[in-house]
């Protein structure tokens, strides 16, 4: 009897260990009761912005048509010297690190129909707009293409200079499958409420320069295995060609707890790649808040396959995007 009992005990322990191992190998499937889990739950229950509405982009023409509209506010986040050199009429100059404080203490955001964040190329503005949206400011937008859309002298230093076809002949066309669910990032704000965790994470996120999230195409193509590459585009776009090893995640539909958020690795640098780097910047802001080690590919796929994007009508930057509207010096 003792031998039989011992046998069942050993069998039970062995089975439990195997189940535990299998569970860890396959990854988690439920939101953990951690700061990460509390934050994800709070964000998904309060708009689920990244998976529903992002990006919130404004075209240069709309701003031009509303220059005299007091319900439209334009915030220029470029350096003071660039702002002085030339800016949109009636826009205000606010440093990125001061944006949240500006919204909370300097203005009443609800008084405006739209508050558009502007930068050099639209990518940094998209990042900060995403943070503002996640903070609850649902009238925050970013100017598509940044000041490059407003005047050619700005575009020459940004989009026109960085839109190339340098790696267009090095694209992969085979599909790469999403991995199994992974471990979760560990947040350490010390807070126990989703809203409070978000506040703490937002404070840190605004303090970190957007430039620290940028990776250039030559670095990625040199060693793509250094990154877990998220190709944030539709299926047709992905199938035409992508960076080696890139995995497609459907825009607005794949980064929730109900879909594929948990497949992102917490132990590797995650690189987000869309066609312009602007939609990706919205995602980078979100994933950074959640604790992922995440970066954005500068200028998106325009940085290495611009002509293809222009031909296909997939947000390829070209001269037609530059409106040459007047600036205030």
C-alpha cells in the first residue's frame, strides 16, 4: 500500500511539474495581477485607444483652414531656435517635457475642438500625442509629416532627405508567425491602482526624449535579429516585402489582451515599423508605458522602400505632400 501511495504521489508531482513547464513554455494567457496587468486593464477599459482609434492625424490643409479659429490650438514642440526661424501662425512653442504640465496647468484643453502637436517630421509629435491621448486628452492630434508638410525648406532637412530606396532589394516576402505568449514586463511604480500607475508612467515617459526611441534602417538591416520586429501594416503591404524576420501585427486590432499583446517579448528590444513611423510612434508610446523595451524605425518603411510606397499609394512621401504654406518668422 505504501509503495502504491508513493507511486501516486510521485506521479502527481511529476504531472504538476510537466503542466507547469508546459504553461511557462506556452506563455501566459491571462492578465497578471501585477502593475502591468492593472495598467493594461485600466487602459483597455478607458477607451482602448491604441486598438480602436490611433493614430489621430491632422493634415496641413486643415490647420491652414483654421488659422483664425480660436477652437484650434497648434503646439509646436521643436526647439526655440527652429520655432523662431519659422512656425505656423498662432502656434505656441512648448518643449516636449513640458507638454503634460502645459495641458494640466497652462490651458483648459476642453475649450478646444482640436489641439494639434507639431514637430519636424510628425514622428515625435505622434509619440507625445499618443501619451496625451492615453492621459485622457481626447482632442489631441498630431500633424501628419510634421513641418515637412508645411514648407519645403523643412521637408528638405527631414522627409525629403530621409526617404530612400536603399534596402528595397533586401526585403523578405515569406511570412513569419507570431510567437507563443511571452512573459510580461515588470513595472515598479509602487502604485496599486491602474489610474495611479498610469500617472506615474506618464510622468516618466514625458521626461524621456523621443530621440532615445529611434533606430535607423541601416542598423536594423545590418542585424535584424537584434530586434523583435513588429510590421504594423495590412496584409497586402506586408506580403509585398518586409525586413527579415518581421512579424505582421494588424493595426488597431492586434495589441490588446484579447488578441496578440502577450506575444510581444518582454526580454528583447521590440521595434515597431509602419510606413511612415507616425502610426508606429503612437504604438511605441503605448508599449513604453506598459514597460516594453520598444523603439521606432525612423521614417518607417519610407526610409528604405520609398518608391514602392509612392507607387502603391501607401503613404509614400513625395513632393505632393509639401504644401508650402506661409510661415511666421
